[in-house]
C-alpha cells in the first residue's frame, strides 16, 4: 500500500485523469510552441550513461525495499566520467541542468500543477533538440534523485549525512522501509520506462543519415510521435520528483493512499506504450537502413566484379566476410582454419550449394578432386575448391543445422567457408540473381585475378573431370570440338573396362530400364544372336536416372542369374545419367540444338529412352558414331528375335551396321517419346524437337516425388 504525506498538496482531479480528460491536441500545440531549436548539437550519449549509472546505484543496498530487487552492476569506468568530451560538454550545459533541477525541486515540493511544471521545463529547454531536451531534463532529475539516495545511503555511517538526513526527517524512510516498498517499486518501474523511451529517442537521432533521410516514410512517422513521447516522459519526471519531494519531511504524519500509486502506474503504462510504439518505428527504420545498406553492398559487389584486379584477394574478401582477427576458411585436408591468402593468384572453383547437398554429387566430386591431387605437378591439379554454403537466414540457425553443416564440412577434402554466417546477405543475393543459384549446385570459376571465367563449370566437371582445367567457357568449346559421339564419351568414365572392350573390338551393349522381365529376355536373346553371328559381346546394365530400389533389385537379379555386367554402386548409375544431362546443358549453353548438332541428337535420344516406361539398348563396335545401333526395348528385342531375316547382311556390312539397317525398317511413324529434364536449371528451352522424327515436342509440367 502506498503512503503519502499530508503536507503534499494533491494534484488536481484533472491531472489524475489525464488519459480521459486532457486535450492532447491542444496540449501538444502548446508544447510545439515552446520548440525553437537554434541548431546546436549536443552529444547526449555520455550524459545518458551517467544518468543510467545514477539510477542503478540509487537506493542500492537499502534494507527492506531495494536490496534483492536490483541486480549487481559493473562500476562505470572513471574515464567515462573524466573524458575531455564530457567535461567540455558539462561546461556548457551544467548551468541548464542546475536550472532545471531547481525548477523541479521548487515546483514539485509544493505539489503544483504537473502540466504547468512540465511546460516550464520545456520553456527552459526551448533552444534544444527533442532528444537533448529529454536527456537534460532526465539529468536534472537524476541530480535530485541521486542526492536524495546519497544521503539515505550514507546516513548510517557518515556524520554529515546523518545531520542532513535528520533535518530532512529522512530517518523515517528507513524506519518505514518495508511499508514504502510498493511505492518505490512503482517508482523504479516508471524510471525504467522513462530510460527506455529516452534511449529510443536518442537512437532515432543516431540513425545514419546516408541510409535514412528525414523525409523517409518510416522516419516521418517516427518523428511525428517524438514530441508526444518527450512530453509524457518529462511529465513522468515531474511525477517521480513529486514522489521524492513528498518523502522529505514526511515525519510521523502520513496517510495510506492509492492515489500516488495509481498515478505512477498509469504513467508507467502510458510511457511503456509509447516505448512499444517507438520500438516498432525504430525497427521499421532499421529495416529501411538494412535494405539501403544491402543495396549499397550489392551494387559495390557488382562493380567489384566488373573491375579488373591484380589478384583475386579483393573479390574473395568481398565474397567471404573476414574479420581481421579471424581465419575465414576451413581446410578440409588438415581440419584446421586457414587464411584467405592460401587462395591468392590461384584458379578458384566456388562450390555453391545449400545444406541439402545430394550424396551422389558430393561422393563423385570428392573422388574427382582426390584423383586430381594425386599428381600435384600436373597442370590440371593447379586449382582450389571452396565450398560456399548458402543458407536461408530468415529461419533460425539450430543445433541440428549446425550438426548437419559440420558433417558436410568434415566430409569435404577442400577449403570451405568456416561458417555460413560469414556470407553477407548482399553476397547471397548476388549469387542468386547474377549466378542464378537455385538449389542446384554451382561451380563458379574465378581466374587468378578474381574474374569469373565460367558461371557454372559443374557440367564440365561431370563430363570431363579435371581434364576440363582451367574450366573456362573457351576450354569447354575446345573440348566439344574435339569430341564425337562414341562409347568412350558415353560410358568410359563410368566403367573403365569399356576401354579394353573397345581395344579388343568387341560388340558393346549398354542397356537400361526397370522391367526385369524385359532385361531377362533381352540379355538372353542378345547372347544367342551374338553367338549365332560369331561376334563377341559385352553387355552393361546402366539402370535408370534417379536409381531407387527397383534398379537395386535388378542389379541383384542380374548378378544372381549372370545376365550381364552391371554397375554395383547406384552412385555410378546416377553419374551415368547426370553426365548425359550435363552434356545437354553444356551444349545448350553454347547454343546447340537437335537441329544443328549431331551429338545433341544422340544425347536427346538417350534422355528420351530414359523418359520411357520400357527398356532400351545401344549397341556398337569400336568408337565410331556411325557404328551405334539404338532403339527402345520392344523394337530392339524384335530386331534381335528376327535375326534370321537380316543375318545375310551381316557378312557384307558387319553386325552393327546390319542391325542399324534392320532397325530402320522397323521404325514406325507412330511413336511416343518423352524427354524429362530437371526444371531448376534456368536453361530450359522454349522449343525442343523429337530426336526420332524432328517434330516439335509438346511441353508439359511434371511434379515428381519419387521415393520408390
């Protein structure tokens, strides 16, 4: 229960009900009329630190109502009190602070009209900015408040304080400490609210003008509310001062009252509401500033990539945020942090992914990287990998994410960004907007000067591995000029034994699909025909793209029944098909299509085979493109079953050319080809023609969730 002195003249009924009866518009016009700043700049931050220190220390250790309610605080450093800046500022402002302090003491001692006292304070501060008005008024109150508690705290041990306290009848406070506890809790709550609003208004003043101007909508909205916030905070200062003055000379004559407690609580409620509103506005302002900073950082990055450099350091430091006292990279070879200097003047491949890195891709990439490191002197070994993990910063970073990140980072033998938080939002935006990153892994190639020489070398890596060094677009064109459609390009990377089959001039058959019954019929028929034709044949099952349980079961059956060779690791089957997709994308990047490129025609045919529901086969001898027979499952099986009808031509043409000629006779104008391409690549053409009849294919959208 709050206690009030009978000597204190109570505030008017109108003051007690200011929420309902005061005319805020008229009142604020009056306050605005006192505002005539002369342009002087006051650094209020040091004052605010001292004020906050006074409020923290005041009442600390007084038994009964303060002890145990406040946390221990660190002592303010002496240099904050004795710095030249604060001393110079005090020389200019000490008179103003003393004047307002006297104004508060005199007018609050008599219990005068709170609004009139508040207006008098505004009149004394007419030439200052809103934030300076508030801090100076708070400083004036802090002087009175601090002096009051200084006497109370020293009373038990200091004779001077004891005498002063006696004249002010302050020993009564100590005697009634327990009963006064609710009053001081309410007072502390209001003081905290006043400090919160003051800090918020000072923060508005300190917002960087280069990113947010006074005419920005967020700033205009905030500025409109600042005068009202300053008024009610200074009005609260007056209320707090009245409470303190009421305690002085309280003596034995006091009555229990809820009036003052209601006033303090009401003001605290209003000031806290004001603070909440201002915090929303400052949040909007900070968002505006972040957007501006983000745009500035993004444009700086764009200009940086457009500018020639002597080496790659500026580019890499802009991409990978590096504090001077930190090592920004993690070296996967020795599991230690590393300086960005290890990449100076080297060809750097930025491996850009999110945290959902497909196991197959990572496995194959690690294998290729380790193979390239076996002979460090080779030219194609002179490059470095750096993993750039792009994560969604709108979702919180959890322990599970950290564990998953650590697992991925630990598996990579190359360099990586030490932590995803080192990537600035502007860098992530650049990666997405300029390099078109959208979940699918990218390999962006930087030359020794930091220039982007290939925006995505992942297709080159899948097709040729480290032979594609230095991974430039021009190198990609050169490699394609040297290529022809042959079995080595199609599958030698997947199964090295094919090189021996080619050298031995064997008939080589690649086949796939998921129908195990067709696989049985096809492999048995192919062996029978090869025996009849007296040609050696080797067959390799390559399954289907995105291999799942069906392909895994087929592999087991093929081994058990000795039907053909197979790829035991499903990752290799995935790699066979991803290489074909990569060939398609690589050709697309260089403007090739089915109409103008023979290799593109063959790639499209293979991808169409995979898109069908049935099996398929490609049969060749040696490495010549003209010696490759291919067809879907039913057609190729029919051709082999009808071997008797074309066996005579084998003597004149050879086995594969004879098969090709017979397949032409079986070709039907009625067919249905499907081509399935991943839709997240950013290079899907508007027009695709059928690899079989060259007519434009219809385009459909397919959504697939394949867990098999």
